C-alpha cells in the first residue's frame, strides 16, 4: 500500500485490510527512509537495493508520486507487471475495459446453464423410453423392436445432433429478468422432471400400442411372431419410424425448461437448430425408404408416413397438457432434489433442530473460552519465567483489545523493521548497568516514638 498518510494511520488501515498482521515479516517505512535505502553514496538509485526492499515492503507512507514511480519501475524491471498479478487475483476479467460486458457475461452464463438443462431434459427422456422399450420388447417378444443399427442412429440423434441443436441457443434479454439460480439448486428442476416423466409416459404409451396392436390398426402382418432371421417387417419399421419422429418433435419441446407455453418462440433466431431438425427428418426418410436390410427397414406407404408424423407431432400437443399441470400438484416431485421447507417440518423436529444448533453454539463458545484460557496461562508462565531471569517484559495488549481497536494497538507498538542487511542495524545504545548493593549494607530503620 502506497499512501501519503502518516505511517501509524497507514499501518492501521493496512491491518484492517489484511495487508499486514501482527508478528509478520514485513516492512513499513516512510518515503524518506525508502529513498535513503535505495540510493548509494552518490545519490543514484540502485536496482540491487530495490530488490532487497520490495519483497518485504507492505506499506509505504508519507510517499510522493516519485517514490511510487520508482517502486513500480523497479518491480517492473523484474518482470512483475501489475496487470498479470491483477488477472491472477481477480474473478472476472474485462478484456475490453467496458463494464457493460459484465451484463453480457451474466447473460451468457445463464444461457449456458439453460442449454445444459435443455440437453439433459431431452437426453433423459430418450434414454428412459429407449431402455424400457428395448428391455420390455426383448423379454416379451424374444427380440428387441429396435435393432442395433437403429439404436446407433437414435444415439446419434440423442447425443451429437441434439447437443449441437440445443447448445447453440442464442441468449435473450429475458434471461436477465428472472432471479439467479442458487448455489444448491439442482441441475434438473422439478419442472424438468415433470416434463421428462410426462413425455416418457406419452412415448411409451404410443410405442407399446403400436408394438402390440399395430398390426390390427394398420391391417398388416405382425412382426412379433416373425422368425429371428426374417426380413424386415412393415410393423417394426412403423415402430422405429414413430419413435424417431417423436424424438424430433420432442426436441422442440426441450427448448423450454421453465414451463413456457410457446415452444416455437425465437426458433427462427437459431438457424443451427432449424438446420439440424430438418436434416434429421430428411435422413430419417432416407433411412426408412432406402436403408433396407442394414437398417432393418422397408419402404412405407404415404398413409403410414402420415400416421407416424401425426403421432410424432402429438408430442407438441402433449407438451401443452404437461405444461398445464402445476408442479405442486405432483406430490412426489415436491421433495425430488429438494429438502423440506420450514413450514413443512413438524414442530417436534424443529425443536430438535433448535437444540442441536444451540448445542453447537455452546460447543463453539466453550472452545473459544478454552483457547483464551490456555493463552492466558501460557502468557502468565512466560511472565513468571522472565521475571526469574531478570528480563524486562514487553507489555502487549490482548487479542480482544486488538480486535476491538486495532489503531490504538498498532500505535502503541514500536515499529519493528526486519533488517535487510547488517549495514541497516541501528547503533547500539550505551546501557548503564547499576551494580547490586553490597550484602553487608543495611539502611538504618527510622526511630518510632510512642
């Protein structure tokens, strides 16, 4: 700290700011003393002398602008720049020297958080449905409705393409209108869990309906009773096509994670999302129509395509139904990822909590009192030992007085500067030691008269 104030005032302020502390190995000096130490006999500044001072220098009081320039220049020669030190110690760095960048940083930070939540909402929905369909179908029909190559295509939609589509949402001004997320807030909110479970229920209902009643609905041969190495069937192709189309439309629902109604809001501002959505749909058409045996698909008729598209688009309508359900109505979601609110805790448990907190406070208080008592006993033992050796004690204030009034404490203490070299050692004072009185000498007692 470089200041023009008195050294006592500067030392007290530095103590409050945590720059110095009692008992530390530091230097506190005035500008005149600083100039004397860094100059040689000819009055020239020597870099070697500055190098001996600045590592321990903490407070430079009664200094002039020239002293500050000399100090900064001497440190800068050593390759220590103030900007590098400030960057290492700072939490936020403004590279354009514009405070409006903080608002943009907050906006982008919230946008990144929301993008991760959107991707998790979409991915968990696909995972839940795909795992249940594959496991249940394999247990009932002895063969999974979704083949290995089809699952690879679903994973490509679920991971790579979905991450590119949902993670490229541009930030909007509405992100700054809501309250910030707390440190302990879970990444998957209760609204997101409601959306995941709601869309999973819809997709499972549609898939199992097509799996066990699709041959009757479309008047086609059932794929459940086909041999293991039989050619692809129209039945299972419809199941696979409907499953993928539901994921494509559900990707639009995943853009909103706070229960918004309009899932198409701002979709035209993200060309990457629109391109991936259209590209995925086109690739799905090519896989179904021209994939053949490698993808276990057969070409579908127009009416089959229309039914698959309608069932897939039903995810958008079902999303409006899920958004209409208040989260508080789903009781099992009230405690999912969250602790109980204070008004929900019974009075008996609240009393126990208060007793535990009170006990912890008493324990901490007893620990503090014990530490203070030990410190006082140690200081008294040292005082007794010092008095026996004939050493003059230095009176120091206690820790409590220092915390209550650090300025008066620092003013009472004599400045103890560590020596840079032996030349800085102060001249020894002439100490006169008085000899003890002779043992035979006894002063006369005053006479006492009645």
